[in-house]
């Protein structure tokens, strides 16, 4: 796996993690933001699925790189 791919996957993973943590924070703070975003749980699950996909992609790419050597 080249350096550009590692940097891309790292940024993508950090983004997904931040989105997931933000949605957890908004959901547990019962306030004005939560009333505006009454569908935040759907966004939270979508962000979590994106994080799972990121982890799976990382292992597939790492495995492909090992097999190509």
C-alpha cells in the first residue's frame, strides 16, 4: 500500500470517527440541536456503517498488498 493510500484512508477514517462521535454527542445533549435534528439516530448509524466499511477496506487493501509481494 503506497503512502497516498494510507494518508487517504487515515483521513477518511478520522472523518468517519468524528461524525460518529458528533452524532453521539448531539443525541445525548437533549436541547435545541436535538429538536432540530430529530433524525440524528439515522445519521449516527450511517456514520457507524461507514466506519465499519473503512476498517474492512483497510484489511482488504493490506491483504492484497501482502499477497502481491
